[in-house]
C-alpha cells in the first residue's frame, strides 16, 4: 500500500524555504525559531535571496529531492512591467507549473480529494456552478493529463477587457523570451454576475483567472524555471537533468509582481477582523516590488541498499561531478537538509560544526541541517551510516509491445521484478490488476498477478498479459506493485504511471461508414464516404463530431 504521507516533503520544503533562515540550532535541545527578526533581516533575505536543498530518503532507499530559491526573479520574467497600464498591473500572482509522471498523483494523495472537492454545507454553489456532482478533480486531470505544464495568472479588480489585454501581453512576452506556446484551458471571471441572483452574493473584489497549457516539452519548461533563478549558488553544482529524467518530477515558479499590492489586498479582505493570518502579515515589513519562489523536485528510484554505508547529497542525488566543489549563493542564505528514516544509525556526517551552530543533527527524527553559507568549496555534504540498513535493491519494470497501436489492435504488457541486490527476498507478490479494474469493458487476458516464495539475487519474477483495444484514445496504466519480505520487514514498491495511446483505425472506420450507407444509391454511398473522410480528419485532430464513429 502506498504511504500517503511519505512525500510530504513537497509541502515541507516550501515551508522550510521560508522558515529555515529563521531557525537556529540550540546546543543540545533541538531547534528554536528566532522571534526577534527585524525588518532589515527580511529585506536582506529577499534582496539577496535564499536557497535550500531538501532531500528525504524513505525506508526503501528511495529519494525525494527539492531544490528551491526565494528572492527577486531575473528580468526575463518581465515583472518590472507592472506600472499603470502595464501587463502585470492588477496581477496578484503569476505561476508556471510543470509536472511529469506520478508526482501530481502523490500530491493529490497527500492533500486528499476532499480538500479540493469544494463541497459546501448548503451545496448551492456546487449545484449552481458545477452540476449536482460538484467539481470533480479527476475530470480536470483527465482533461490535462498527469504530464503537463501550465501558466496561471490571477488579476484582481480590473475590467474583463483590461485583464484579457494584459494577459495577451504576458503570453507574447513569454513566447518571445522562452519560446513558450500556449493552449487555452480556463478563462474565468468571478464577479457578482457569476453567481445566481437568488444567492445575493457580494464580493470584495472581482477576479479574472487564466490557465493555459504550455505545449512545449517538459524539459524546456523546467529549464526555463531554473533559468530564472540566481545562478551563483548550488545550481553551479547541480546537473539539472536529474529533474527532467526522473520517473516523477516537477518544477514551479510562483511570482508576485508587487508584494505591496498583495498585502493591501489581504489587508482589505481581512478588514477589522484579527486572525492568525492577519496577525502574521502585520508583522512583516512594508514590502513592495516583485518576489518569487522557484523550485524543482523529483521522486527517484532506489539509491540505497544493503551494501550502502554513505550518501553524498549533491553527487548521488543532484548529479554533481565528483571533481567539483559545492558553494552557496554569493550574497544570500544557503541551506542543506537531509532526512533519513528514524531507525538508521548515523555514524557521522560532513561537514560538521555544531559548536558554532553551523550544523544540527536531530537523532530522533534523523534530520540533519547544514548552514551552507558558512561552508565554501565543499567536496559534498555526506552522511555515513551502518551497512545493512536498507533492503536489497529491487527494480520493477513495465514494458509495452508494440509501443502504440490502432483501434482493434492488441498490446502485450510485460511486468518484471529484478532483485539487483546480493541477498534473496521472500514472499513476493507481483500485481498489475488496476488496469482491468479501471476499464472493466476492455478485454484483458493473461497473468496479471503472481507470487513466489523466494527471489534470489540477480533473478527476475515476470508476468505477461494482453489488452485488446476496440476504441481509440488515451488510456492510463496505474502502477504495478510488488510486495516482499526482507529481514522480517514487509516492503512495497511500484513502477510509475504509464499512459498508452491508441490511434484511430482509419481504414476500418471508412469501411464501416461506407457499409452503413448501404443499400443507398451510389451518390448516397459517395456522400457517406465523404462524411466518413471528414469525420476521420476531425478525429485525427481531436475534434470528432460524435455519433457512432466518435468514442
């Protein structure tokens, strides 16, 4: 069973990016938050920037890694164009998000579907705007897929015409600057006319929400996000391909064109009510101008096994050249953090300087912090532990033959588990039954699940089954899983989510359409055939008109 909380690093790292510069290590009692930060400290932090590497290794030796920066983004984003009438005038937030593989699936599991269900006690808003079923997040994911790149912009208190004109200018700028191409997903204006009159809703401000799909390849979107960051710090040591080649990865930029406008909006919305949020925002200095958080992260394959006794964070997890050194930001704050499972016996870590509060190790949580600003020209950030802590290296692979087919064809799905370790594993169950459960009307034949009492080092356990697709379209193969025992502990591992594309059978569709036209005259047959050709063209472009020829 998938652990719904093991990838909480996504949220933790973002919170840590804000909070870490305010956390100082106590001599022996843990970490405390500095409550007396002055405005000068916060201004310096924003002006000079901050960066963090946060890595987490789960009990099976699988890494989850985030690199992020806080600061003022480079001019390439064009946030300086936010004066009266400029393209960012009235824009509260702009975001670029790119995700690949099951990263989004993990995040959805983490926060839960109910969180995004928009279910209200009265149900009036749900019924009026999203039909009786409410907003189904799965339908949105079906529309954009699990691998996508998005541009999201929110304008507040501008006319609809102004918002569209300024959004068009932003798209043109991003096209010229990054070569981004866009497809429309959502163009929504939320004002008082948005609600049924009987609801008598009064809004404090009007909102224009724009969401566009960036149609460029995933790696281009990630490189653009990373390129907006300060290049003087850890990025000099990171091979950015780790974020694009991983089985599940993502990158995002959240930018505020003018913090002053955003703080005024929050203050106006809060009114005279004192809440935890209003109290915290009141403690911040009078911030103005642009501010951004940018981050990239991935969930990788198993890197630690029974023979492992150390982990080098930058070399092993971030692709650093063994001959290169690691340095933080030239002027800003840089931090590194690694979390290992609680039962890992850490014997040493390097660099280490707890005497001057430059490093901190919490043995109970397995968390290690480094103030990387205090260390220059480091070969790496290394943690040593006892050998035999992690299970053997196990790999689960799923392949499709052929890679794509036309409607009416068959694909053979092969799933294999490989014991790459030096010790056997026991009581193995390999299961890939989720596809058949998801699509009960599709014919699936063959072995979808098997067991074995032992899998020796170097051996494989395999299953194979065949799927026959009648209709064209995109299909999802959810992860195949393997569970096994090692050293009196049960482990579970899964492969990644796979999408499979079935193209229209052009010849078959045309033959059926002409046959459907019988026994009309030759002219009628010709018209039916012409209609079939047009419909086939629409199908190929994703614009089929419905009827018996459209799935």
